[in-house]
C-alpha cells in the first residue's frame, strides 16, 4: 500500500524553495503560526486575485510579504491604494501590538497561470461554485494546461458529492507524464475547496514541468 506524500514537501530543498525565509529559536512556534494565518487571511480576503503563493521574509525589524498573483491589478488598485489596504489588514490583524514593525508588501505577477497549480485549482473550484459540470471543468482545465509547452504532464482530481450525487466519490483525469517518485522532477501541487449548495468539493492539481539538474535552493 503506497504512502501519500506531499510533492512539495518531498522536494523541499531540492527543486522547491521555502515559502517562509527566516530563522528564530525562541519565537519559532509564534512566527510559524503567524505565517500560516497571514497566508490564509490574504488568500481568502483577496480570493478574486487568484493568488498563487504568499512568501514571507523576516529580519530583525522588517517583514516582507511577497504575493504572487495572476491578477496584480486587483491587488495594486488605483495608484497603489490596494497595497496600502493589504498592509493595514496585515498590521491590524497580525501585528496589532507591534507598531514599530516595518511591513513591506510586494506584488509579483504570474504571467502564465497554467504553470501554477494553485491558480489552476482555484480556477476549477471557482467554476464548480458557478455550477459548471465537474467533468467539463476538468476537461477544459486539462486542455488549457497542456497547451503550455513548459508543462509535460498534469493530473486533476476531484472529490465530494460530484454533480450533486447522494454519495461522495472521487474522480480524476490526467494527461502526459507525471513521475512523482523522481525527486529531481519539478512538480507543482495544490489543493482548493469549492463551496457548492450540496456540500464542499475538493480539488487537487499536479503539474509536471520537467526535470531539474542544475537548480540549487539556498
């Protein structure tokens, strides 16, 4: 019986880099919990921006939050007012007692959304919430991803009360190659949840971007 391992954690330090970049002994638990809450809060509040990932860098007196998104205009807003909104949201909810903390928010654009498993999973979940048939959503996502020449293989899995059925089930579809056991393979993985009228549906997306031989993660 196979053991299921997260493809990102399996390759951490080899082909994948850490999303949190800081070092702390005494406040490790506090900082880790804070990072998870910041990621979850920003991703939930600005869901329409299709956020791929949120990286957090900490130093002695500064915290830098890097948000990678497919729709940077939604986050930046008119004249950069959106960035100030994100800053005030993070400051108010997570650093309320620390007014001396220098917070910096950077927005980076993800040019090809087909190369991000997180964005594709959110896109599929969004279509399911709009009552699009799950097979149609899965098929269109597979075709869209495989049009990108940088993607060698893709797998999409959905679970829950698919199509409003009484019993929950799991269905998946794949195209191309997906060598999950090879550690040098650059595989992106993400989960998303679709909140429908008949319950929640889970979405998983795997993207295989080829083998990496010379990349080193610091």
